[in-house]
C-alpha cells in the first residue's frame, strides 16, 4: 500500500530521519511513537506528501487515497456543520454533478440516438459507482459519525464559526472519516475528544477496512487499536509487530542490550586509548600505537542510550496543609445567558482528596473548575474556600499570560521558591526541555511547549490544592508518567480534569461525572466508573437524546416477516456456499497483500493488474457479505 525506502530528512545539520525504510500493508493498524520532537508528526507529513524528503522514496499506487488529519484548522467558509461536511465529500459531489449533467442531456428531445445510448450507459455506470460508495446512505453515515464524536443533532445547522477550536477539530476528524481514504493518517485524533467519543472512535477504527497510521499519547487508545508499533528515536526507526504493551517490554530489553553494548565498547575504547598513550612515545611501538589510532578512527561508535524522562522524578512542592475543609458548595448554579451549565450543585471536598472530573465537553467541568478557583463567580449559590487553602491552577488559556520576551528558564526562575531553583533544569528536563531548550523565548514556542512551561511553573511554587485542567495535552508518554507519579505522591488536594483513561487509572479516589447540568460522584477511579456505568449504555442514551435512530434500532423494531420453510432451507444452503466463497476470496486477498508488502512490488510490470485484481476481490467479498447478511436474517 505504502512503501518508504531509504528516507533521509534533515532540518539544518540535524538528521530527523537517517536512511529509514518500512512498508504499510492494506488494512494495517499501526502507531508511531517516540519522544516529543523525535519526528513523529514530521513522518506523517512526509507520508501525506506535505513535506518532501531530502533523499529516498515514498511509494504508493496512484489510486490509493491518503487522508491526513492536520492539527491546523482550515479557514472558515461560513458554512453550517452539515454544509461543511457535505463540501468535503468530493467524490460523491462529483458523481452528483455527473448525474445532473446526464439528466440534463437526456431531457433534450432532439438528442441523437447514439448520444442517448451513451448517456444512458453513463448514468448506469454512475449509479453503480454511487452504490459502491453507499452514496444513498451518506446522510445516515454523517449523523452516525457526528453524534459519535459528540455533536448534537441541533448542532448540524449551526455555523462552524460558533464552535470552539476543539469542536472544529472534531469536525475535521468527521470529514476525514467520511471520506474513507485507503490510508488514514491521524495525529493526536483524540486530543479534543471526551471519554465517550474516544471509545466510539476506537470501535470505528477497529472495524475500518483501510490502513490507519496514528500518533497518540493515549496509551489505552494505542494499545487497543495498533497491532504494530514504529518508534522514532534519534533518526532511526524501530519496527515492532504487536501491541503497545508488548512493545514496552521489548523496549526495556532493547535498551538493556544497547546499554550493555555501549558500556563494552567504551571499555574497549578506553583500553586502546591507554595503550596509545603508553606506546606513542616509544619508537619501537610507534607503529603499533598508530595502528590502534586507525582502528579507533574506523570504529562505528555506539551512542549512549538516552535516559528515560520517567527517570527524572517530578515533585510538587509541599505547603501548609490547611484545615479539614478545602471546598464547600451549596445550591451552586452557573449559566451564561439562557444557557444553564450547572444547576443546584452541592459538594464538600476534604483535605488530601484526589478527584477526577470527566464527562462530555460542554457539560460544565471547566466551568466548575473556574468557580472553585474563583476565576468566575457563580450565578446562584455559594462556594467557600477552607482555611489557608492555596490554589495552584493549570489551564491551557493561562499560557498566554507569560512574558513572550522571557526565556523558559527566566519564566520558571521568576516564580520559583528559592529552595527549588537548583532543581529547575531537572524539572524542565522531565517535561522534555533539555539542554539549550531552556533558553528559548516564550514567543517562539508552540502551544504545547507553552503548556509544558506553565505546568513547570506549578512544580516550583507552593500550594496545597492543585486544579489541573487537561494537564496531559502535549505531554509525551514519559512526561505523563512522571506527572502522574508526582500527583499520586502529592500530599495536598487535587482535582484533575481529563479524558485520558490511562492517566486517570489509579490516580483519583473519586470520579465526578458531569451530565445534564448535574455532577454524579463515584467512590473509585476511572476503571470503577467505566465498570459501574457501562459506557455503551451511556453512548446509546446520548444518541437517543439527540433523536438519532440507528439502522440497528430500526431493524430491531421491525416485526420479523413470515418466511416459507422451503425458502429457509434454500437460504441456509446458500449461506453455506457463500461462507466457503468468502473464505476462498479472503485467502486470495491475503496472498495479494503479502505480495504488495514485498520491496520492489510497485516497480513490477504486472503490479497494476494485481492491484486491479485486489480491488475486484474486495468488491466481491463486500457483495458476498451483504448477501450473506440478508440470508442470515431469513433463517
């Protein structure tokens, strides 16, 4: 499907990729992992042809469609959500235009017989292509995907400019899913999704027929979808077939081997250098010393394995514990105009408690956080802070409050406790700011880098109540692990707003679920919540609340037709034949996929014929499966 051969890409003197090669086969689900700045997103851009490599090839068949979810939002066209979606369906729109042209021509009473037959045949061909693309079911598919990603049916006719950047990114994801490319490139697709939407996306991608190449710091998401892991590390690729959990074990073994090889070579180098120094001045041994020098010059020096960021322990600074009561809210409500977000909320938070806030976007999580931190006043009710409560509040929007002309180091030093200043570089290293990175000025940083600086500022200040609103955005896996450990070891009170299930595992003693202007508290972590609530039923209830009726629901509500017993026998016999045919076709399909994965496949003279055969097999399998499903319903 896609073959990368001897790829080289440099940014200045730094080699992002150094002679890397790999192949992606049809239907494969793989994840690209690595530290921040290792080149993961750059690799996706190379595969999408947004960036050209300095050397090497990226090969794919001409008819292979690649879809890429970029992190940058396109310019607003003034469309509604539905119009924006429809405008992206280029192929279906083109077929509708072709069909209209044919209809216009056929309405001409003076059309020549030869042209008449031509347009009739063309219309038939267009209808076949539309059937293949399920064009007649596209409205249902649009609703299914938009609802799955958290939109309400009432949102479909709203203008896109009315939505936040996060919701517009969801819309871009919906457009990509609907376009159904052969290869889907996803760069942090769940950054702006809530837990329910993430779970919906997981199921969608697991059943997706095309190839999926994704980047995500959500470990659970990666572990469930990807069956192959490619790690980008210091310009090299490490290719591993298996789940992410299995890859972690492999990586530990690999690093131990690399460390052992590095240490052995260093001992050898030191030994030879000692001999060179010893014999260099002796005329009788000068040639021997020179020979050793030549050996060292020719030696392929092994790089020292990087220290894992997780080895750098992040730690929040202790403070006076304060009183037993941290926060008390009574009859708390918040509305924005006619929009009621929270209604009559009451809760009590004690010293040392750790809580997670979860729920769909727009249900009031960040709003309650703002009320607690006194950034905004309530519309009704009271919220009281306990004695000597000192709040450390992290929010994405706070990154813009930093002086753009200061360096990262200057920003952190300016807010740091004196006792912590010697540790600042270690803390920044744990958040992926190593070496000279600390001298970068705030104005040149990306949004993600600014978020990490803001998080670092909390690690060097004194507080006894932490409020962290989506703290894991823009953190790589090692940094997230370090942060999670720091929160678990923190003696103060913590509220974490997050959709990252792996991060929330074992972190909070209470899970607060936001829905319908209320907050429901569960005495346990995210796993306990998911077990007790059954997110499947939550998704279904959400769909029903948005007046969305799925095809499955319609089928269930329809009474089963009375079918003649003889017809049932015929159907059962046909089912057996179809199952054998499907198995035979699938075997042939897998054989071709194996051929396509062989280096040099696309240079073969018969590759185009093989690809046509492959597409025909897919079409035959789809037809057989559809017929099989219809017959199964009869028996």
